[in-house]
C-alpha cells in the first residue's frame, strides 16, 4: 500500500538521494579502511574525495526534493514527513564526511591494538546502512513488518557500536599514551559513531511514520 498520494516523482528522487548517500558511505568505508588498516593514506584521500563528491550530489538531490515539495507535490503532512526523512538520511553522508575530515586532516594516530575494534565499528556501520536502505524502501513499498524489522536491527547495531566505543575509550585511557593523544583518538571515535547515532534517529522516525500510517 502506498503511503502518500501523488508521490511518484518525490519517491524517485528520495530513492535517488538514498543511492547517492550509499555511494558516500561506501567511499567513506574504503577511505577509512585504506588509512587505518592498509596505511595507504593517498588511497584514503582518493576515497575521501569520492565521499565528498557523492555527498555533494546527495545535497543537490535533497534540494530538488525540497523544491518539489514546496511546489505542492504532496499533501502538507506528507511533505513534513518526507523532509524530515531526507534530512536524516542526508545527515548520514555528512557524518561520514566529518569522520574522514578528522581522520585525514588531523591524521589521528590510532594505536594498532585499537584498529581492529574501529574496523568492527566500520563493519557494523555498513550493515546498519543496509538496514536503513531496507527500511526506507519498505516504507514506500511495504510490507510494514519488513520495515520494522530493519529499524529493530538498526537499534541493535547502534547498541553494538556503542559497546565497542566504550571498550575502545576505556582501553585508550588506561594506556600510557599522553593525554593529548588519548583525547585525539577519543574525539575521532566519537566522530565515527555519530553516523550510527543519526541512523538510530532515522530508524525512530521511520517507526513513527509507520505507526501514524497504521493508526
């Protein structure tokens, strides 16, 4: 069942935007892995540029969605829902870009013993975004239960990422590194997990939209 009337163009643009954010997330993952796991910072910078390019394309599409809505493409309540949804999706690409800015511009020196855990956060983040994609697609095309399963999995993965973050932070501050280095690493990890925090906000929004539609 369709959630919004007269929404074909808007739906197409929302899914186009989602695909562009997917490009940004994939490039972010490759940039982070290249820098931390492979030590190839030139390759990391290449993928960081691709992240920035994809994020820019997503911004353009988001504005196109907003213009369509302003012209009255949907009824007022639906316009608000779509605007909130696309802004939250867009924030994922922004978080990915910000994480790379900290890692590459500030060149964070992540201890080797912490790299593995950061890569676990990265893997969980990719699975999290897979579920973001699934939830949004099912929001448009159903069934409702599949969208809710995706949002529940997002919550689980966000909790897993939080647990890893706390473990990394605890071990960093128990190490013999100087305080400035500890704070630098902590700040990077906090930036990295913002993506999962925003995905959780998005999952909550999708669940609310589904509840409103079921009422």
